[in-house]
C-alpha cells in the first residue's frame, strides 16, 4: 500500500499540482466507476507514470482481498445461521 499512501500525501500536500489532479481523478474513477481519460497518465513524467502503475497494481490486489473478505463474511454468517 505504499503507492496509495504516497498518493494520499501528494493529494493532501497541494491539490493544484498536475500530478495531484490526475491522482484524484484516477482514484475517484476507480472507486466510483466514473470515466477517466487515460491520456492524462501518459502525459506525466516517467516517475509519476510509474507511481500511477503502482497504484493500479495495489488497487487491484486490494479489491481482490476485499472481495475475498466479503465472501468469507457472507459464508461465515450463512454457516452460523441455524437453518435446517
């Protein structure tokens, strides 16, 4: 979760920077399924581009584990219901 934490710091430091604007738009898009213009990522300097790629990787992994946790919670709840 290093890249996501780094993004939070960048956004919190100064939202008016081009990188903070791209990161804000990307994160909102990932969370809400709102459209995001991917060209914005390609216009970033290489280091910032790599940060965005790391964020995408972490986000995908986090979604996988979150989905797994929700499935476990549902299964656990269902198992503990005394349904005959």
